[in-house]
C-alpha cells in the first residue's frame, strides 16, 4: 500500500506545474495542448509505472495514452525527468522506455481485433 502512495505522489508531481526545474518550453507545450486533463489517473499511473518502473500498460490505458497524444506523452515524460526527485534516473533509459511504451500502445491499438 505504501508503494501505491509513493506512485500516487509521483504521479501528482508528474502533473504539477510547480516543479522547480521545469522548463518554460515544456510548460508552454503542456498548457497549449491541455495535457493535464486528457488521461484518467488510473491510466496515468499505469503509463508512469511502465516508463519509470517495471510494469505493463493495459489495452484500455493504451487507448487513453494514444488519445492523449504523442506531444503530451513525450513532453510530460521529459518534464518528469527535470524534477529533482528523478535526478538518479537515467534520462536516456527513461526516454527510451517512454518511446517503447508509446510504440507498444500504437501497435496494440492499430492491430486488428482477434475476436473479429
């Protein structure tokens, strides 16, 4: 249960504009694209876990992530890495995982349904 609270706190940090080291450019992209309101919290948590920890993202959340848009997805992933809480993470590794999560979701969403 404590790890869920930690993840929830990280997700909140993921979306707050108060991150001291956030760049104005990323903040402007987030604002211009209304990125903070496009995904539900459960799917944000799944995506976050898929990128910054070890986890998978469900088909439902992949659908939300793709609807969220690549610009918002990429910008928020980069912005998270600007936060001092993530200073020990490898930016290159996590950007690669962000791209991998995006591509996996695109493939899942674009694949024909097996039940058809």
